[in-house]
C-alpha cells in the first residue's frame, strides 16, 4: 500500500490521524435523522479529519446494543453519495459484513468506487455480529467464519486477476472477467478477529481495526499485532485503528472521565488521552459523536481549532 495516497496519508508509523463516524449526529440510541450530513461531512474535511467511516447494517434490532442501524442508508451507496460531495477525505467502511454480501458484487462495487474516487476508499471488512441481519438474509450466523474466508478469497482473486479460473462455493468464473478493475489496490482492514486466527488476520489484512480499550490494555494488542504482522510482512507497515466514542465538554479544562467504550472531558483532557494512544502505536482513531451533548458543528470546530493541530504538532515533534 506504499503507493496508495489515501492509505499513506492516513497511516504512518508513530503518527495518529483522526476520523469521524457517519452519521455526524448526536442521536444517542435513537434512530438518526441524517440532518445536514453533506454539510457536516464537508466541515469534517475542512477541519482536517482524514476519513469518514460508514457502518454496514441492514435491519433495526431493538435488542442489539446499538439499535440505530448505522447510518440508515446502505453503507456503500451512502459512501458514494458523500464521496461525491467531498473532495479528498478518505471513505472508509467499518465494516462491510462480507458473509452477507456476495463477493463478486462487492468486488464490482468496490472497484467502481475506487475508479470514481481514486485512492480514497479504505475497505474495512468483518464477519458480522448482528444476528437479525443474518436471519433476515437467511445466512447461518454460526457459519460466518467459513463464509468470511470463502468470500475473502473469491473477492481478492476476482478484483485483482484478469480472467481468473475460479471455482468455489461462492461461484465460478470461467473465461469471464470482472470490470472495472480498481485503478489502485484497495486497502483491506480486518475488524476484530473475523472468526479467524490471529495469524490469518495478520497475514491477510493491510491493517487491523480493534475495539476500544484503555491505553494500557490496547498497548498489548498493538504490540502483539505488530509483532505478528512482521512475521508475514517484514518490510511493510500495518496500521492499528480503533473507534472511540467521545463527549467533548464545553469547559476546556474539564477532567477526563469514562463513558461506555470512550471518554468525556474538555479538549485538554481529550488531547492528552489521544497522545497516550499515539504513544502506544495507535495510528488512527474514528470518533463517534452519537452521544455528544453539544451541537456537532461546535465539536467539529473545536477539533479543527485545537485538537487536530495539537495532534499534528505531536506527530511531527
């Protein structure tokens, strides 16, 4: 991925960049109304966020921890829409549930997006965990590990090879070819373990997205991943990415406190915790503003004026 502009701008050794989850909206656990998302995506780009992240959710499930169905719209369709209304910010999936999408269709969609928005697509993939989505599509959730591997292999060959002789449980390509091919290889980020072994994740992904943990615990995961990835890719840099819910308080000196899976505090405290994550080797953090108690425009502005410059200064110190 050394030649991929989006990948190299967002992921560098000993540096931290920041992204925003779509929807950029303080909706809590309510279904988002998707108000002013184009304007907010443009504000995020102007503020210096490096990526917009999209979830892959099919059904509303009140029994699930997050019943808000992602950003409502299909992730790849909405990614394309917001990509057309922005200029250069990366467009990431966190993450496409590959057992629920046919790999040939996914390859067609991903290659098309890459051609339309060159070197902006960052494709996070996962095995999925929303039981209702699996039931709705009649896909056995207990087989998602095998389906993930089969889908991954089919996708990789279909999107990269010319006229592959390919036959698998996912389908057959015989004297046929996927068009278009992407103008540049698309970065593939594994999300969690994807029902695979740690070795498989380290060998096959271009980076790893793992769940938020306190710095002292995340440090162990980062170190383990880097060591394992180096066994398979000695001369390649493989980034570590994590999500982080945040509630940015108006008082810049408000102390840091825990919220579920994330933090609340004033900008000074938030900068300090981000510096901790940078120090342990986290390369990118995607922020979720769903639980923000302030207008998201205010939060984006504060990131632009204070937090992002502070992290950039730290990156180049």
